[in-house]
C-alpha cells in the first residue's frame, strides 16, 4: 500500500536537486534580461503630479523628486510633470529639490497597489537661509479617481486596529462577501496572490498559505471586475503584499495571548465552563531591518504558534471498540472535536544590488493539525479523523528598473503542499475496527463505537515562472505585458478500510480495497498552464481607462475514456482511452472612470472571467496501473461513484458594474455600486449508464445562474479620534444548483428526486447584509475597534411536516437572521524606547446563537418536527440531545487577553 510518511519533509532529495537547477536557471535569466526593455504589475503603485512655482504657478522642469530612503525617483519634464513607478505600497516621505528653490519634504504619502497617488508640489524661491526646508503633511485623498471597479485596499495599520485574527476575517467583512462567497459565486472562485505569486491549491482552489496579519503591508480585496493581469478566478482577487525590512533600523515585536470561550449556553456547548475546556494560546513575533555588515540587504521575519482547543466537544461515553449502545466502556471524559494546532514562519530577504536592481527571496511555511466535528460521533469522539497539512513556498523575485519609464519583474516560485488524513497514522494499526461496529440501531441516535474509515494523502507542487513588464510609454499610457508558465505535479492517493468477512464479532478484521478497484484512488498528473496578457491604463484629466486582454492555455495531460459508457471494469467490451484535449480562452476586460470633480467619480466596468475546474473534478476516481494504463473506477454495487472529466471546459462569468463615489462632507464619502453577473458553464454531474446496466456519475459543464445586487456604503475617515464605515448590500444570487454533485445526490434517492430545471436561490444567497466597522483612539496611545454584521437568513429547503418530503422546489424558505459583533481594545505605553501594550479581544460579543444550519421540517436549529415519528431510541441519549447539534450554530463568545512589546 502506497503511503507518504508524515515525518519526512515534503521536499525530498529529488525536488531539492530540481530546486538547485531551478535557482541556477533563475540567476542565469537575470543576467540575460538585465539589458532588456521590460514590467511587473499587481504589487506596486505610482506617484505622479506636477511641480510648479508657488508664486507664479508656472511649471518647473528639472525638479528632482524622490522617495526618501529608497531608490525610487524621477525628474519633472518641461511641463513640470513627473511620475515615479514601481513603488511598493506603504507610507513614504517624498523629497523635491530644485536649484534656487527650497527643498520640500512631503510626509505621509500613501501608495496603493495598481493605483496612482496624485501629489502636486509647489516650490518657493530660496530667498532665506540656504538649506532650510519646507515640510508638508500629505492629505490622503478621500476617493481614488483611477479606480474603475470595486476594490478595497486595507493597510497594515487598519488591520491592526480591527478585532480580526487572520485575513479571512478581514475579507469576510467586505461588502458582497458572504461565507467566503464573493458576490454570489461558488466557493473556490477567488484567486489568492502573495507578492504577485498565485498560492491557490488547484485540487479544490482553496488558499494554501495563511499570511499572518503582522506580515501584511497591504491587503487588496477586489470583488468587482479586475484587470487582465489576474486569471483563474471568476469572483474576486485577494492580493497580499508582504512587508520588507526597513533599510535604516531594526524593528521587532512580540505578543502573546490566552483565550477562552465563555458562554451562557453550556447545555449546547458542553465543557466550555470547565477549567480545562475551550482554551487557546498564541505567541508570535516579528523582526526586520538591515542585515548587519551587508550593505543594501534587509530582512523581515514573522513566526507564530497557536493551539486552539475549539468549542465543539464530544464525551467519551463509548470507546471505539464498543458496539452495544447499552454497554459503554468509555471514561466519560470530554474531547475536542474541532481543535486546531498551527505553526507558521515567513522570511523575506530584499537586496538592492544597485539603484535599478532589486532581488527578493520569500519563504513561507505552515503546519496545520486539526479535526472536524461529526455529530454522529459525539459519544465516540476518538473515532474521528485528524487532518494534517504542511506547506512550503519559495519565491525569487527580480525587479529591474531600466529607466524612469520602464521596469520588469521576473518571478520564480515553488509551492508545495502535503495533506494527510486518518484516525491512526499506520493504516494497519491494530486499533482500527470494522465499519459496521457501533452503527446506530435507531434514528436520532449517536454511534456506540467505531471509527471513520477513510484515509487520504495528497502532495501538490506548483512550479511557476512569470515575467511582467510595465512601461509608462507616455504621460497618458501605462502599458503592461506579462506571461507565465505553471507546471503542476498532483499526486493523489485515497482509500477506506472494509471488513474482511462482515462478521461483527471480528472487530479488527479489516482489509483495504485492492489497487485498481473501486474505493482505491491513486494517480499522479502533471498538467500545464500558460497565460499571457496585455493591459493599458490610460490616464487623462477627465477620464481613466483600463483596457486589457488575457489568453489562457491549459493542457490536462491525461487520458480520458473514448466511450463514457464503456469504462475499464465493464465486462462486455474492451475499453479504450484517448488524450484529453487542450483548452484555451481569451478574456477581454474593460473599465473606465470619470472624475466629475475633485470630490466625485463615476466608474463603469465589464469583463469576461474564466476558471479551469478544480483538479478533483478533472481527475477524480482514477487509477494508474503499473503499465501506464489509466482506468476509471466504477462501483458496480450501485450509484456510488462520481468520476472526474478531463474534457471539462472552463467555467465562465461575464460581469457588469457601475458605481459612484462622492465626498459629501469633510472626511465622509458615499459609495454606490450596482452589478450584474452572468454565470455559465458551471460544474454539475450527469448520470451515465454503462453497456452492462451499471450507473455512475461524472462531472460536466451544465450549471448556470446569475447574480445582481447593489452596494451602498458610507466611510468616515479616522479623524478627531474616530472613524467608521457602514455598508449595505442588497443581492439576489440564483442558479439551477448550489452543489456540483446535486444531480448525483438526487439520483441516489429512492425514488430519485427530480433535479431543478429553473433558477432558485443559491445556498449562500443572503438578500440583505450590513457591515459596520468603528475605530476610535489616539495613535500610539489607545484604540478601540468594533466590527458588526447583520445578515438576513440564507435559504433552506422546507419539508412537508412529518414526512421528510421536500416542498415544491429547493431553497424556498429563509433561515433566521444572523447578527454578530467583535471588539478589540488596546492600550500602549512607551518606556525607555520600548512600546508595551495590553490588549483585549472579544469575539461574538453578545454571545449570539446564530443558526447557520436548520432542520427542514421547522426552519430552526433546535427543533426537528419529524421526531414525532422517531420511534424508540435504542441508545443512551434523548431526542433533544441528538437534535441539539452544536455545529448548527456559530461559535459562542470568546475572550482573549494579551500583552505585547516592540522596539
């Protein structure tokens, strides 16, 4: 039996040797490209403006404008115009010098990714003592006039002020985002980028790496249309720019906290009131600055350790070897069923070889261990799986500023992730028991023993080479070109134990399916992706246009069935495979903004966005024989198999958006956006009947839907000790199915259910959402942050009471509303140059019991009307104990107290 040891590192000797070749090739390419005219987009911004004489208003050519402490600068032209490109996001001081005029230092100049910071400079003639300078504090503009779609940039300081523990909590608080769904799209339709490197896992398109808040310089969340530089996403982009060490001094922070769940609902969440239940411990640190004795080399390092007991507990009434529900042998102790252990490390080296050259090396590592609550095992918690994840990302980024107009960026990365899941590490562990053990003997009854039977191992590697070129070809045109190459290596193995004889008395007599039979998945695939784009940003006084085109190429690099009715384990006919075809796509993107005044701007955007289906949907349930033949695993005992389909087309979304931003009072901005999304070629399943009358399901492009909505927000910038943001989203998200496997599940029913043929509400369709964020305080002294969220109920499918039969159509009723508030308070002291802080977090401040899942018979989480026909309970639990499923609710109140210091 194939198995990847949990103890060995992901990067084995073979890959280390490849990495050496990869890095050597990277450095060779650096020299080959050192003299070429080439850009990079997605991680830097631009500063631009006009230098004038303060007395006459005349433009001043030849002024030297540069970013203090860095190698970014430019000279003004004959019209006094200047621009500085390739500036990482952050807060800077910009210095302007011209012979015969006083030097001007403009502080607090904020640069955002992909945006232009307008900064006009007025110089005074030098008629006083030589060398005296003028200091100007830059006013951050209330609106960004060159934004052509909905995008939010959140700075490191803004993240620090909020009661959030990770980027997902920040993202969830953005308008149009509900439970990870961006503007009504399915999960897995968002691309995550770290310093311009994509970090999604292609198996399910989830994010592979957790970037700590302390590592983030800027977080950009794009929920509207996005430029052609971004691909493999239909709903949104999360663009993370990490911090670099400062070149002039070392900075360091250290913090830790202790947390615990405190709730008034002890009957629903057992063991949280105990002295040993529901705790969390966290320590983290950062340090960054210049590397001693090495000029122009800086470093930044972040580390974190987190142990979280979770809030969902089971009680060990039964041991896994028990079977009789009335003869438990457990010790009655409580055991966490949603714990998490997490370690992360992020290191970044930045080397300014000389003024036009910059080289960065980024390393990120994460180690996760956790389990997932299973209500059926609440009385046998030792029987559920533990899950393990290791992730390593290496990236090398070379940035060359060829001239004041042009720069290019070369990126190389290796992203490697290993997943494993099992109850016991050894597949032949003698503690494993047969699947039939401890099964409930009546409805509404917990298991009385047994363990989960599945185990899986998955190793994913992504080799990336990427070239981006940007050039300010004229005052009005910033042209971007780019291309990238991805080589995937996906190694998947999965199976589940079975009883050898079916004898319930032989509890340890287990076997695993034979290789190449249903229930034993084993394959390695090496698909290839290529992409290229061109993007032009046209900036005029009364109009800004973003126009781009993107080309994508995908080679699944796998065989597929020549005849889908004749899979390999058909006994009647010889099977045959053919090569899966290559897929290509061209995507146009367009956005335009019209500044109607210095206080208002209108934008309109349109684009086609596509995404290759998840690799699980392309390759699932296949097996590679030793002779190189690929077979498709079909279970002949019934409709139990969903196979991948390598011939799936890309999923497509066409999006339209229009919006208005308007300053209505000092530091107060109103923003209105309307959008429409047309969803096509989404993944569904179809039922295939083989020539020998067996049935299986396979993925196809068939689902569709549309989303339409409006967003209204009011943003009061932090001033006079307080700031706030309130946004209101009204949205309709409809489609023919929410789950790609809906047809498969419908046909598993007896008799089969009829699948939907019309648009209904999607599972995550929240019609009204209100987000509130409120911050108050004095920088460097004290701060209070509060975020709140109100959402109307997402839909559920009602049942005809006491029958279990669905009413009419899916998602025809709404769950109760959802309300939540989180709070953070911090006090900072400075003693002998060291900053000390004490902080408090309270998540779910009001201890709200939000009902995330409900019973179809009642529409509530605590009542199942079908219990009227439950009959006798064969077990030790009551009906209410089983019906009250704690995983149906949001997490209860959690309080964290912590200390930190920094210098």
